[in-house]
């Protein structure tokens, strides 16, 4: 045994064990694509993914909401535990290619907004003594099933043999955005946008087709023979000569050449007399519906729809309340990760999550409000002293 240890290097143990929410490798069956069309909303998720790809405003809005979520700090009475916990949160591997809990929360929150449901997992080390990584599960690989009571939902992994409950549900992280009654799946932020987005895409497609037809100018060359019998007899040959000369004159990539014709030849641009429908008003109406659903002020997405500064300030206040609501969904996830790590590492102290200010404007407004309150209190104290005297 000693000789084996001396001559051969012991194999290196993997840093984390295999994740439990990842689906096993499927066979190359020609009907494997049918698994995507289940009753767990796979088609709906594909639709929301297509919406983000087709309409840049939707994708930009979700990315901005993810960034506006902001940073947080953890507070703990045990300073040694707080230092070790902060080091873990900043260096924990995420999805095999990222590092830090911020990367995990960005993917988790983006999944929550896009599909209404987010599933993550705390992956333990091979020894099971601490959290080795964080993993964002694919919603196509997991499903929810009712348990023994209406208050219990079981997370299952999709396999070839059917839906199998995960062996360690305590290591899972789940969130639902505005779930309907009696359902574990949340409602996507994009719910209600497919109809409006479909109309918007039709308008954009029509604009592209019209510019393809009108922008790339096409000409109608008409030759009318005179009353001369010889001219009428050779009309076909004259028309072919005119066509060849016109094609040579309009040949792309060549030198500019003139077109010279004899007789009654008329050249017109095809579609020059037609008028393209104005799309500004309908496109703006559709974009207003989309932006209203996403909950972001238009100026954050680059739209200036005659918005005054006062209206923008009110919209910023509404955005602050929206982000506070989203933070209440993410805070339990962070607390569960911190609490699990501390218990596995022998710490038993409560952890508090403190979020930072969403924008600099919020901090300025708070400072101005505190200044005005302090000035008002000082004036009241001076008036009280004058009344006493």
C-alpha cells in the first residue's frame, strides 16, 4: 500500500458532486423532440424565449431589471462567520463557468422574470461537508408535482422512466413570480405580450418587405411602336434590343453608362406612385403596451415620448417600489444559501441581508428629505424657545 502511494499519484477528487436536477443524457430517438411538448409549459417557455430574441426591447428591459436588482451585504453577529461567509459568496463556483453568488442570482432572476419560475441548486462537495457550487437548473429538466397535501410540492427530475423526485429537496432553491392559486408555477413577466408582439413583428416584417421592394428600385421600361408597318413588324426585336441595352446600363458593380433609345420609350419606377403606410403611430402604441407590461420607465429604454422631468421622477419612484418587490422574492433564496453554508460549517448565528440603494437618485432624495426634516425641526425648536421666553 505504501509502495502504491509512493509510485503513483492518488487521483484528484472532484470539487463537487453531480447535480441532481440535470436530466440524464437522452437517446437519439427521432421522437425525442416530442418530450419538449409536455403539460409543464415547455411550449410557453419556448414562446417567451422567442420573444426575447425577436424583440430587442423585451430583452433589454429584462437585462436592465437584472442589473437594477443591485448588490447586497450580509450581516452576522459572529464576525469570523461573516468574514468566512463573504469569502464563500464571492468565490463559490456557479454553473461550472462563473464565480460568485452575483452570477448565480443574475441567471436566477432572469429565469424568474422570463418564465415566472426559477429553480437552483446548492451542490455539495464529495465529502458533503460544505457547499461546493451553485447550479441554475433548466426548467425543461424539472417539473413540479403535488405532494401529500396542497401545501406540499415535490420537485421531480425528468428521466427516461418518468418524473423522479430529487433525492435531496432541501438543497433546492425555488421561486415563483405571482403564482395563481393552486399552482406551483409562476406567471412570466412576458405573459400577455405574445399577441401585441405578434402584431409588432408583422409591422416590422412588412416594413422590411416594402423596403426590399421600393428601396431596391425597380424600373418598368415600356416601348410603344409607331404606326409604321415596318416598325410594328420588328417590335419584338426592338423591345429585345432595348431590354439588353437597359440591362447593360443597370448592371451592378460596373461603370455608370447611359441608356439611349430611339422611338417612344417610357421609363418609370415601379411603385413610385404608391404611398407606404405610416407606421410611427401603431408601432408607438404597441411599444407603449410592451413597456407598460415590463414596468420600466420609457427613458431607461431610450424612448422619449414627451416625458417631462416630473413624470420621469414619478416613474423612477414606481421603479423603486417594483425592485423592492422583486428583492423580497430573492432575499429568501440568499438567506437559505447563507444559512445552509453556516450550518454545514459549524456556525449557528442569524444572518441578515441588507440591500443597497437602487440608484444614486434615491440616495440624493433621501439626503434632501433628511436635510429638510432637520431644518424644520430646528425651526420648530427655535419657535418653541421664543414662546417660552
